[in-house]
C-alpha cells in the first residue's frame, strides 16, 4: 500500500471539490471520509501484522529525499485523525458555515496532519506545520468579528515566531549531524562524542515544539485560538482534539531521537506538572464555557507530559492512550458546548441552566464526555489516568491526585449548567446529525473504557496490567474525589474573589514572546548543567 | 597568548545570521506595533535561512550549479531546502500583513497592548 495516498487524497479531493456545487461536494466528501477511514484502518492492520512500512517519496535515495514511515504510533494517530474527521464531517452536515471554501481549508488540514504523522524528514515537518498554521488561523477568523480577528492574528504570529526557532534549530542540527531524516539522525546521535554539541539545536527545536504543545509558560495563545467565541465548533474541536497533539507527537519523536545523548525527563516532568496545575487554576476562573474547555485542554496536556516523562512504561503508554482519549472527549465537549451555546444564545456559564431538559441528547453526550475526562470507572479516561498514576509514589502521586481533583472541580463547575430551571423551552429545531454524532462519540468513550486492555494491547503491542481489585478501589477513590469536590466548589471556589483578578490578566503578544525566550534560556541552562 | 574573538574571520555568514536572528527576536519582544512584529519575525526567518545557507560552505566553495566538482561545491541540500523556506517566508508575511490590515480596520489600532484592553470585555 502506498502511504502517500493518505496524504494526497484529502488535498486533491478538497481542491477539485471546491469547484463542484455544494451538495455534490458533500456527497463526494462523505464517500471520501468513509473511504479514508477504511484505508487508515486497513493500514493499521497491515502495520500491526507486518511491521513498519518505509517508503521513499519521489524515487530519491534513502536519507536524501523525503521518506514516509508508518509505525504503530504514527499509524494510530493517522487512524484517529481520519475517524475524528469522519465524526466531525457528519456533525457539520447541516451547518450553514460549511461552504466550499471552508471545506477546502478544513480538509487540506486533514491531509497535512496525516503527513506530519507519517513524515520522516524534519524539514518537511517544518513546511507542513507552517501550512497548517496559516490555514488554521484563517479558520479561526472565519466569521471575521473583532475578537476572532485578534485571536487569529495572535495565533498566526506566535506560531510563526516559534517556527522560526524551529528553522534555526534545524540549521544548527544539520550543521552538527548533517542529516534531516529521523532514522539517520537517531543513528548519528548515538555516535556523537560530545553530547553538549546537541544542546543548542535541541533547545531551539524543543522551544518551538513546547509552544505547539502549549506547555507551561507558553500556553497563552491556546485559549485564544481554541476558545474564540465565533469560531465554528468543529474548528475548536479539531484544534483541541487533534492539532495540539501534533506538538506532543513531535516532542515524543525528538525525545526518542535524542535519547541516546541526553535525557529530558526531569525538566519536562516539572513543566508538565506545572502546566496541569496552572491550567486547572485558570479554568476555574473562567466564565465562558469554551474558555473553560480550552484551559482544561492545557491541564490535560500537562498530565500527558507528566506520564510521558515519568520513565515508567505503564505511565508512558497510559499517556499515549490518554492522547487518544482526550482527543475524543475534548472534541465531543467542544461540539456539545457549541450546540448548547447556540440554543441559549450565550456562552456565559452563569446564564445557562437546565440544559439537560432543553437539549437532552446533546447534554447526555456531554455528561458522558465529562465522565470520561474526570475518570469515572468504566470510562476511557479512568484507564489512562490509572495507568499514568500507577507509576508514581510518594509526593509525585499526591501531585497526580491534586491534578485529578482539580479536573473534577473544573467539570463540576462546568456541569452546573445541565441542572436547574432552564427558563424557557427549546427554541431551535433538533438537528438529527448533531444528536446522533455526539451520542455516538459519547458511547465510544464507554466502549474504549471497557475494552481498554485489548485496545492498548492491539495498538501499541504492550500488555498493561489492570489489577482485578482495581475497579472496586477505583470506584471508592472516584466517589471520594467527587464527593469532596462538590462542597469545595460550592463553598470555596465559587465564592473566591481573587479569581476575578486572575481572569482579568491577559498577556499581550510581546509578553508571550518574552516568555518564549525565557523558556529557551532556561531549557538551555538546564541542559548545560545536566549534560 | 590570548585569542582575540573579534578578528576578521569572526564576521562570517554564521555569526551574521545569528546576530540577525537575535535582532529580530529583540524586535518581537520589545515592539508593541503589530506591523513591526511582523517585520521582526521576518528578520528572524531571514536569519535562520541565512544560517542554513552557510552550513558546509567554505570561502573557496563554488555554487552547486551544473557539473561542478563534487569536492569544491557547496552543500546543495540546504540550498534546495532554503528555496522552499524563502517561498514560505514570503507567503507567510503576505498572509500576516493581509490579516493585519483587516485587524487594523476593525479595531482602529495596531498596538498589542491597546488591543488587549479593547478585547477585555469577555
């Protein structure tokens, strides 16, 4: 099977379909998305049974040209991308904003993302990410109101700024190693006699990647981009569910390549824990439902980073499973938030009440997603969080507990909008596509939770042990967490006035750029003292 | 014997490109005007591109054009890549400036700190 079909397919279909009438384009897209998902699933089966696929594009000799390589991690991400896109396409069938231009940009991003997951050339990845940045900023600004224009500009410029760090990092790396191919780089890193010569390129590249992944001091762009009030909800969903994971994916790749020369675990463990805690704090201060979800993404990214850098096998694979889980339930949360906000005409959490009576199907799907993200037993989030937690002891375990407790607090704040008196009856017509897609994604959260063990075993070839007594323990722990979080929210968080002060502080662009520089300097200093 | 760091050899492509990069960085961090931010990011990009062009180039190297001697010519790979990077740089700057114009028309200001107060109401 030729890997480039997965990359070229979306781009070709989007370009040709742009000239078709709108209805015909949709039919073509539906066929295409189903075929693409089937193709990605087939690729996953092949990679699982026959091992890694490596192909040279354009007939160049290995190492010189661009190689596409499908390994288990990359292929899983590709399959997840196509599946999420299929869901989001079905969700948006009846939406008014999906004209041909929108679909063109939206589907090209799919091809570009798949290409990032398959590409083996670091310069190629730079190009792909630049393309992605431009297209996403256009989608963020889709409705062209004041807030959206500001958010889009901010997203575009901060990412271009970070990518110039990445380009310089590539230059420094090429000077040191002389290759840009991942495999060749890995082989040459093992032969480097002085690991210190890799500090400079690595810290430039990791700074850019950390900004893409929205780690601790560099996440200020994320709530702007993901929480833009007027951005279509499928754009927010794909941003938070998928595209922020591109940064994490690149981090995993870079970390594996340089693992022979230097270990980055401690630095990113601290950064990850900080990201998780600060994301929760900021989420608790917000009133806009999309902003709550955006900051919750920040905290979940922190949790994923904690697991990735723990140095423990279970926690590592738990994190990778959490990448998929978080993609699923956060995309679902953004979709349902969009549907609820449309029905109520506001995004203020204090003004929305009784959603479960006014938009029942969507609210039930949202509650399933919330159950996933707070780690209710039998849901997917429970398994990945359990695996991340299982590697830690002592103080570190307490930190994970605090993160879980914080996430529960945030979503108690969020879930308040489902109860109470809705004030009015339903105004808009229910959209069957919205209802069925959100419901299907909610059920997928449970299915992934119950079938977690075979799924992890199949996708990553690892056998993780989930102990038998675990479910009973877990249920008690979960009940205690939720039981403690409700009074803490009602008597502590809701009344704290200093949260308003935090909410009012916003960083301007030069401040964010300064933080990027500070991050670069501290990463360099840390590497200089440890390597 | 003390090495003097700022000899004539010191001014080569690599140091100049790094200095350019950090001038651009200084611009991004200190300037509050969005237009200047875009230009400063462009300067950073140019610095990075120039750096890649100077990799594996000696003063005696000849351009890798036609059938030149393999040993004497400059490394062709970064040169081929940088054509792409330059094109990306141009298009990215064009997009940023276009977006900047519509932002300016909506908000009537090109100052990051003023804009943030106008957005504040959320």
